[in-house]
């Protein structure tokens, strides 16, 4: 039987791979895959901005489901949720779109109502919803505040402005001075009468003490209340007398207001300054005046806030991911490790940096030609292998729907790769080609990554399967991957050692 050459085997394998990928492209869209069992409910939001499929659903900070679908229906966002079978919510539950931190991802929070409310059945609707906050609400409130400031300054100008306002203030100070004088005279004129009243209260208390022999307990309570009242009244009169004396001496704020001409002049100057400020605001002068009167200033503020909103939206899309994977080479009985950092500024574009611990090492071939006696050249072929060589990868990737393409450094050599995403990115098929040495076959690697859980994935495939040095090997392994928000969540939820 005629044996196929290596080139024929490679060509045959590539053709089979292309046929499989083409078949998956046509058929995989018809498959349905459900990661977590549960039941579906839905709700309508005025806005679901920033919310994506697969976002978590939480109750009291605990994840109880995921967002399955977001669709536009009758001018509103219809959000379909998948909850765990053991989680039941009442018909008075409230659904709100929240944000993790300042720049975090959006998620749906369910706020339960009363414990005895009827339970929402599968396929039911949540009636009470709260949409995510919008920058337009802030702009509307800012406009209302500016209008209130304008009305207040106008009212202040009309009240204290002009000669009428100054005359009213002088009348008020005159009345206060006369009131203080009257209070002082009243306290001095009735001082003896007040002492007599207090003495009468003491005599009356003695009489009540005599009467307590027949009605001991009720009268005792009455007497105690009256004693407390008389004591408080005496302290109040003494305090009032002391206050009037301080006012007559010009002490305290009211005393200075009544007797100190400098204080009155300062108040007059302050009122005049307030009147001038109110006039400038009405004319549109100064910062507050421009804020109230000029439409251009308000438009500049709106433009600035819009720019801030655009920047925050870009920051929400920026993500970084940390990944570790270990591949156990079955033929080589060794472990190959990868530590990766993926920087993803957009959903369809990312940069990949890797550090690889390769047990196969790096092979170095050196050919040295020397001339011996007689002019005959002799070539010495020397091959060295550095075991456990640390290698590096730096790649840029672009995704087109379910197909992703990568290029750059693969294990310290140039190369390219293609990735195909299935089942909402839970399964990824990859074919990598690198180390294009003209003296040997390129390094080809086929792998499949499957993610059964949120942070863990399984991997398997064949590495360097057309190697000239018999380095081909099947491998299996697993990996861990976290986003920047996942790392924050894990760290905040970890117990603090005491």
C-alpha cells in the first residue's frame, strides 16, 4: 500500500477542518443551549441602557438568576429573566437596574415586597420597575434650580432694594429698642409684686400640706407639680430680667443692634451690597448672572455634561481579564502553563499578553563550517535544547460575529490563529499556526475550550501535530479566568483574617 506523504496528510486535515467549520457556521445558529435550569419571568423598563444579556439578577446582593433576553416592545425595553427553580418572588416585587460601583456593570436587582404576597408563576410579569438613572434627569433638575435662584434674587431685590426697604429696616430696629426699654421698666416696676406672689405660693403650699392628711397621695402629686412650675417661673423671670439688663448695657447681639451705631451702619451697608448683587444678577453680570440669564452658558454646561456621559460610557466598555491555564501533555508526561492578560477596549477587539512555561524547551541549531588540510570544507551540525524555557506571546485579535482572528507573537515566534465561538461563547474552537521555520514544519495546534462554570473552563486538543521532531502530543487541562470586576467581587467577599 502506498503511504501518504506529510504534505498530503496536512492538506487532508486542513480540508476536513474547513468542511467542519463551514458546516458549523450553517447549523450552529439553530442550536439552543441552556447553562442553568430555571423558570422565566419578564418586566418592562423605560430604559435598559447598559444592561446586557447574561447580566446577573440579585436579591439582597445574592445572585439568583441571569438576564436571558432584552428586546424592544411597544416603545419599552422588555427584559426576560431566568431565575433559579428554588427562588420564588411575590407579585409585589420590584425590579430595578443597578450599577456595581461607579463604573461597574449593570445588573437587575429584585426588591421583595411583603412575605405573604402571591407568587409570580413562570412566564409571569413584574409590574413594578425602576429604570437606570439618566443624565437627562440631572440636566432637567439643574434647569429648575437655576430658575429658582432667579426668582429668589428677584424677590430679595424687590424687598430690600431702594429707600423703602432701608426705611422698613430702620423702623424694625426702633421697635426693638422700644420693646427692650418697656420690658426693663415692667420688670423693675413689678419686682416686689413678683416676690409677694412667690411668698403666697409658699404659704399656699403649706396649706396644701395640711390638707394632704385626708387626701394624701392625690394632693401630694398636685403640690409637687405646682412647686416645679413655680420654680421654673421664678428662673424664667430672673433670666428675662438679666436679658433686659444686658440689652440696656449694650451687650449681646440685640444690645449692639439697639445701641451700637456702627452695627446699624454695617447692616445698612450689607443690605445695599445685597441690593447691588441682586441687580447685577438681573442684568446677567457675574457667574451667577450668566448662569441665570445667558442661554450660551447653560448650553456649555449641557455640552460638558454630555462629554462626561460619553466618557463614562466608554469606560464601562473597557475591560481587562486575567487568565491561567494548564495543559497536561499526555505523550510528554509534562505540564505546560500559560499566564495571560487580555486587554479589551471594545467587544470585537482585544490585545493578548502571555507568559508560557514550556517543558519542551527551545531548540537552537548551529551549523559551523571549517576547512581542514587539503582545502576540504567540513560542516559541524550542533543542536541544543533549553528545557523549561520561558516564552512570551503578544497578539492582537479582531472578532467578526462568531469568527475571531489573531496575529502576532506565539511562544516567542510569529504566527496566526483562528477562533470559532459557539453556544454564547461557552465553547471555543481554535487553530494556531506559528514558528514558520523553512527547515521544518510549522507548529500547528488545535484546541477546544469549554466553560461549564463562571470562572472555570476545560481544555483539550493536540499540540504540534505535524512536528518533524516527534513532538506531537494530545493534551487535556483546565483554566481559571477573571475580569477586573470579578476580582473586586472575590476580594470584597473574602473573609478578613483576625
